[in-house]
C-alpha cells in the first residue's frame, strides 16, 4: 500500500463485534442490552473510547427504562456509599465528594461525566467494590483473614464464607502470572483470592439491585468480566436465571476483523485502534 492510499483510509475510533467475531451495529447491541438484567461493561481503565461508550450506553438504557435503571461501579468502594448518595442527591458539594469518596486518579476525566449525568437524571449509583483494606488483608493472609473482621465490616463484603473456584481459567491464568501454574504457592493463591473477593462483592451488590427489579449497568475492568468469568460467575451462583450481557474492550492495529484470540471474550467486543490516545 502506498503512503497516499494509507492516508486516504478511514480512521474509525472503534469497531463493534459480537462474540463470534461478526460486525454488529450499536443499535442492535443496544436492543439486546435492553433485555438484560445486568450489563457488565469491561473497560481498559485508560481507554477514552470505552468511557465515552459507557456514558452513551447509560443514556440509552436509562431512556429505555427510566426509574428502573441503576449504575454500579467498581471504581467506588462499598463503604463510601453514604457520601456517594449525598452527592447524587445534591446534598454535598462536588469538591467534598471528590475528597471523601477516594476516587481513582482518573476520576475527573473518565468517570465524572457518568456520575454527573446520573445525578442530573436522578439515577442511583451503587459503589460495588470491596474496600481495599479488606482486599489487602486477603492478599496478605488469604480469605481466612476475613474471619477476624467485625459485623459492621461485613456490610461491605459479600456474605462469608466466599467460595473460590481456582480452576476457572481466569484465576488459573492469574496464578501463572504470579509465578505458579499449580496449587501450593500460597502467596499467589492469596492474590487470586483477593481478586475473587472483589468479584464476589461486586456481584453481591449487583444482585441486591436485581432483587429490587432494577436493571444494572456495571462499570468494571475487563478482567473482572472477560470470558464470562469473574463477576459473571458469581452472579450466576447467586441467581442462575439471571440475564447478563457482557462488553469488553480490546486494542488492535486492524479494526476490520476481530483477532481470533478476542473471539468469545464477551457478548460484544469493542475494538479500539492500538494508537488511540490514553487518558493516563
């Protein structure tokens, strides 16, 4: 290909595929998302396209089900729900909320637009993640470390004891990443258990909303929902009949065809150019 013809090519910001690797339009995806109890939107945390589409999906799902729609977010830990509620109700200034809710460093660029939209439309936002201090306890001492937490602390954690299937491919992959492909490496297993604690806790707070008849759009890192594992696995344990749809975000040089190793990662795969600018 000549330099001139390469410059003449379209430069789409993203392309959308279904899990079989076929092109799918946004409107068709949205129609299918409307039928779900839960939509798990897996992002790369520094991807501006994913964050923009999260806002667009939130707007469209809310328009389809006003009064029934809820947003859940990994980015907020369960013990900041009170200040989150106060901010959403307009009771506390935004600056105080941002000081006291322990937001992620990229909050202002990547998540604040969603929260401002939710506040404007009076959409509940649920802080679903386990407080990081409890994840740190498990990472250091395994799930048994949670035996010592108070009854008050348990309000912010999935019901104990938490079951972890270490044979799930995602968790096995984590074991390999941390230097252990087999059981017996206690430190590696504790790290995986901390990940499972996050997945189980996010699923727990999502299921609370589903039990109230709500539809939940949940924003989370893609690793927490890719391959229908993580949060999705715990959702199915809690409610086998739950209707869940998953979205993931991947990077590719070529947007015309979904790479084989991305097929099946989610119901819908957003392919973003490898050279897309990052938010951090």
